[in-house]
C-alpha cells in the first residue's frame, strides 16, 4: 500500500566531494540514486538499507534504493534525495512563472518494491 510523504531534494557534502571525481563515478552516483528515509519510518515500514521503493509525484515516477537517514537529521514523514536525474524526474514542469521548477516539498507516495 502506498504511503504519502514529502520529498526534499538537496545537495549533500558527499555529492560535492564526489563531483570532483566525476559525475559517473560511484561516489557521486550513490548519492543521487539513494533515498534517505527517517529511522522511524524505516522501522515502521520494515525497511532495511538497499530495499527498493517506487516514488510517485505529480511530475513523474522513479525507483530507488533506501538508506536510513542519520539519527535526528530527518523527521518522520519527510524523505531526502540528493539533486540528480531521479530527483528531477519527480519535479513538476510548472515553474510558477519563475523559470525554475519547484524542487522542495514535493508530495510523493512511496510503494515498497523489493526487500534486500
């Protein structure tokens, strides 16, 4: 059953370090292809590191693996993913006249696809 969340895309320090090695290297790719979920939501949903989920928003749909966010960094009900290809697929095309799509506070549903 799909659960509703708010997705906050952003930059990570590891992503910043990884870009100096190249966007197609493991360090960078692991950041942009991993969804951080609060420890409370991980436990409540029975998720473990590496499980696959589908996120669906008004703008699109992606499949991604999950990790637990560092303790006290992400409240329950909020998801985080580093800016990249997957986060952009979830953004709406509507720019509200600014020329830039809304990239924070995206309403998403999450379905569990596969458990590790």
